[in-house]
């Protein structure tokens, strides 16, 4: 059953384009995500393989999500009410909640190297063991040093360690930050790795990072703001799909964005 559900997330080529739409848990109605239904429709039209989102959106927008894989966020983070979020909190939802909503996987964030390391790693391990009893895959979002970690904890060695740790604790696939020499990350773990997007940035650079990550063995992306905060989320999704699934170049992808 686990493999069956993973096949709802990963395409036949073993890769996936996941659009992360869970930002309302931290930022509320942030720019580009004021209307969840419209955002979902845009990225589904663009060819996203799966959506990573919150319990409330999964429940309210089940019809809009019916054509894509669904990854339910199990945990939350401190809200951005005037200060930067400092990290993940304890689990809110579990495998039974995910299955009731028809989810294909559950995502858990872990923060190795931060002051929340022990709590978040324990939550990941406990959730993976429980989810696997139900045949439900788990995505381990491994963020070394926490959300505000500096470059000293975002190099290839640190990210490789975090990714491997997630797999060792039972995650079926891993979401991890991009870095130079991403082959060091993908070659040192035994679970598929997808890159996370982070803050909205330069489109050429972001697409270049995706191309480099795929060439280095990454199996896809889990990107949010860099999709739904761009001028045309449908075109951006198509551009990313072209890189991940069709081996498009960065210039090819930029051509899709330009129309």
C-alpha cells in the first residue's frame, strides 16, 4: 500500500513536482495565496504531480485536489506575527487524520542541529513507525540548523547528514535544502530526495538550481513561494515540470515562462 500511495506522488519516471501550499500555517493569507482554490487550480493546470498542504485546505478543497497526489502536513510552526518563525512545533495531525482525508503521504519536519533537534527527530521517528502500520508513506522535511540556520549548517556535508538521518528514522522520501555539490546529498542516502524552495528568489537562479539538483540525482522538488508568488503560477509550474520530467534546459524553462 505504501508503494501504491507513492505512485500517486511520483510519476512513472520516478520523479515528482510537489507544490507546497502549507504556508498559511505560518503566514496566513500571504501574497499569492490569498485564494487557495485559485492557487490550487493554477498549479494543477500547470502539471504538478502533488500538493503539500494543511489539514484545513485538504478538507475544504478536496474537489480541487482530486487530480493530484496529496501530502498532508502533520506539524506546524510558530507564526510570523511580527517575528521570524523559529521552528517546528509538535505534531498536530497523525496518520488516521491523513487517511480520512485521502492523503497519500504525511510530512514531518525535523531540525537536526537546532535547539529543537531532539523533539523533532523523535516526532519523525514516532510518526514514521505509526504511519507505516497503516501503509502510509512519510516525507521527512530535514532542515539542518532550523529555519533560520546560517551557511555553516547548509553545506553539502550538513545537508547530507540530515537527509540520511531522515531516511534512517523511517522517512520514505526526503525534502532538503539545495546546496552546491548536491550529489553529495543524493548519493549518501537511500531514500529519494527532493529540494525545497525557500524564500522567493530570482527565477533563473531557482530554475538553475533545480536543473543542477536533478542532474545530481535529486528526484524532484517541493517548492511553494517560488511558484505561487510568481506572476504566472501555471507557467512556472509548467517550467519546473519541463526540467524535472522532460530534461528541459534552464533557457527552455524560461521560454515557457515568457509564453
